[in-house]
C-alpha cells in the first residue's frame, strides 16, 4: 500500500501571537461578517483600524461597537477614484507610521450553472473579488512599505476545490490564490509577508445574499434550462444553506487574520475550520474522480438523468 504523504496544516490558537507591530490596519469589506469581526477583534487588541465600508451608517454602527480605535473609511473597491480617495484619507491619518497591515476582505458570491451564467454577473464577480483586491493592494502598498507591514488576503477553500454551481465565486477565489502566491514572491526582497486566509463554511451574510442572487440567476435561465438544472441547483442550495447554518463564526476567521497581522512570522496560508482542513488534506491525497464522487454525494445530488 502506498504511503500517504503527510500534510501539516497550521491550527490557530485563540490567543493572538506576540505582535511584530501594533500599527494601523486597513480592512476592506468591514460592514458585516468577517470584515466587521476582524475590525472589532483588532481594535480590542489595541490596533487602530481603518474600516473600509460602503455606507456611512455601516461605519457609524461599527464604530459604536468598537470604540475610537475604529475609523470608518468609505470605499467602493470597484471604483478607482474611491480607492484613491480612501488611500489618501488613510495615508493622511496614519502619517509617517504607515500601515502595519492591509487586509483585503471585500467580496461577493455569484452562483449558478456555468452554462448559463450571464457575462455581466461574471464580470461583477471578478470586478469586486479580484480586480478590486488588486487595485486596493496597488494603491495601499506604499503605505504598507512605509509601515514595514504585511498583506492579508481572504480567499476560501473553494478557491482550491470548487463545488458545483458555486463556480463563479470559486473561480474568483482561485484567482486570488494565484495573486497572493505571486505577490508573496514579488515582495520577498523587501520582507513584506503575504498571507492567504482560506476558510471553509462560515456563518456570514454573504451566503444569504448569494442565495438570493442565485434565484435571480435561475430566473434568467431559459425554461428548458431551468427544468434541466433545477434539481441539481436545489440540492446545491440545500447543501449551501446547511453549510452556512453549521459554519464557523466569523470571529474564528478574525482570529486567524489577527495572527497573520500580528505574528513575527505569519503563515503563508491559514486553513480555518474543520471542513477547510479536511478538504485540503483530501485534495492532497485523493484522485480527482474520487474527490468528485465524494463532493457529489456529500451534497446529496440527484442521480444523473438517463
């Protein structure tokens, strides 16, 4: 019997690492979910947190919860002008100290059958998750250099193993994996760490929004396509809803991000949640077709039509 190679996956303690610096941090997508949890967690640890939000009322609500160390910053990651404005605001407030960390977290989830995903929806998926992350990183990197900081990118285990009917979301996260890996090597000469956060299922509003969007995508399909795909999309929906209900709290992901922000030697990637760790191991040791079968049956997909 062949020996199964060992795969070491870091487990993150709830106790944050001793800080390499407690400098200012900028987080995108801080209105809800992982971003809000991370902003509150880092502020509680003494960091000044510039919380990127789309609406002023979201920033005010977050500041009421987290106190004066949270500074809301309006940003739309799909707008170059908005990104530049946010960078100038943060740069002026952070001063010569720059940023201790940039946390790229903003994202949306588009789901549906690849055969019928509208081009406009796919472009929007990548505009927010990928092009927005790249543009924010390009704009804020001088502040990270100034602060001798690091970069954290929130991806997903789906970026390594894509489930059916979540392809557009998974593809965008896969692109972020490549971006983060390449960026880490490019910034190596200057000692700027880049960490990828790869959670499994999380109990956050992104999936409520994603499932609502899935209904819209389904309604855009031709009638015969809806009949063809309906039982499979419904099974994927039930699987996603169950995963969301049983998913880890966003605070767990915030702890991993805090480790990446504060550790003198951050990990290059963090698998967060039991399902993420198991899927990472499965991808390492199982053939694709075996993993496909396990995924298909695990999602309780109907039998294939004759």
